[in-house]
C-alpha cells in the first residue's frame, strides 16, 4: 500500500539505489503488453548458473516493484531469480497514476508477465509472492499461470479495514463503506470522477517503522495515498471473482498477516485459509501479533523474521518439488524364480528416507509454531 510524495517540498529518493548491492545483479526492463509499457524489476545471482528457480512478485496498491528489494535480496542469496512487475498505473508502467482502468487489465497483465518470464526458465520451478492488492491479482491469475508451484500471500486484501476504506478518512463512516449502498455509489462515482478520492489510506497504519514511512513519502514512484473511485470499483469486482476462484485453487499456499492490520483485515487471510481447496497439509496461516499491514517493512527484527518465514516456505516447496522429481520409477515385480536375493532391499533405507521426508515437511511448521521476539508472537494454523 503506497503513500507517495506529499505536495510539500521533500528530498526525493531513488529506490533503485536500495536494490543495488555487490552480491546481486539488478536491472529494470520494459515489457510491452497490448502496446502499453510495463516496467519489470529483475534481481539475479552474480553467477546465473546458480539459479535454481524463479519467483514472481505482485505488489500492493500504490506501491511498485522495487518496494520488494529486501525480499528479492534474501531470495537471490538462496539461488532464486526474482522478477517483479509494476502493475498498470503504478511505478514506471503506463497508465493514469492510481487509476486502475479495469481488473481484467491488471490480471491479464500479470498472466502475460509471468508466462513470458517463465519462458526464460521453462525448466525451473516457479513461485509467486504477492502483497495486499497484489494477492487479489495473483489469486485470480493463478490457474492461467504456466507451471507455478506455490504462492505466498502477505496481507491479502479481501476485507478492507477502516484505514483504507473510510469515506473522507472519517473512521466513524467505515461501517457505511461496507454496505451495498456504498458499493452502488462507488459504481456511480467511478463513472463521474474516476480519479477522485474514494477513501484515503492512513499512513500510520501501513507500518510502525518510521524510517520506512519517511522513505515512502520521498519515493516518487509511489502513488498518492488514496484509493480512487475507479480503482475502488475495480477492486470490489476483483474481490468477488477471487472469492469464487478460491475453491478451484489447490496449490500450496502460505498466508502471513499482521494482527493489527487495519488496511486489509486479518480475516482476509483466515477466509482464504478456510475456502481455498489446497489440502490441509499444504496450506499455512501465520497471524503475527503487534504487526501492521506491511509485515516485511516492520521494525527489525520483526520485518526480517517475516521475510524469512516466506523465503523458508519457498525453500521448503522447492525441496519437496526436487525430491518428487528424483523419486525412482516404481519397480516391476519379477517372477519369484528370477529374483536375485543379493539385490533385495530389507526396507531399512526406505524407512529412513520416509522419516527424513516427514522431518523436512514439518520443519517449517515446527520453527513457526511459536516465535517470540520481545512483544511479538507468531502462531501457525494448519
């Protein structure tokens, strides 16, 4: 969720500077989709032969791809290529600032972006990491993405809180925004004044990290901290489509959410966890106490720990996928007279392998059952 530079004179920053570190290749490139430019951020290991999989990133409302530089750095350190798109009307992509032209455009853009990137790494596994509005885009796109193996969701935005949907920013009017009357009114205002403000985003509810908030204000790639009328209408429609889509999604999923999130309520993650068709052993829900909307940007060590939880999930899914690919073909039972006793396995190795697999499959859950850092406690439901 973005905030953008204020009208007051401030010293602007270039987020690309944060993306460039000695151990990582970083670049930006353009992708043309239906004669419209989309900006793509790319982070790679220095030795590209080390790339073992690719991660595709879908950012939140008002943000841009470079906001996830710290997540990208952690993934690259473990051998992943990371690609992130500036959604339409965000960052350096084309489109009127802050005005999503339609939910179909933003979803189809993401599908094209992912599938085009996959062609570069068609033999490698792929994963999606998404935040807030970006989770809606990713979930609606998921079944159209080529060979994506798992998805991690940060602060899903199925249910908006008072900090992002209160008319005129008046908290007492928040209940009004949740009525069918307000939905109908949004459809009207979307036509009359697409770029007009539907609701402001409360800056202080994004994160408790004052340094990050200061950078948001100075970042010219971010949009203004409002939800426009047109964007509100399109997101309402997209939320409905995502709810319909969840029973059709069975990929492994990891939801991480700040308990104090008043921009996208934690019940959004709980709703996904309850309604997605993913088997119980492959879906994970992490509600983190005392954290707000952007858990990756909370004061350390909480922000770093949140990033690690998501990166560890991706690593776990990668390890499972590689092991499954290496499983030998089922052996053919030979006639009894043809069996060579010297080659018969006594079952010990198989049993040990099964125990090792079971231990790895629950490793992430055991680490995350209870994580305490001062006033923060992390709980996992699965």
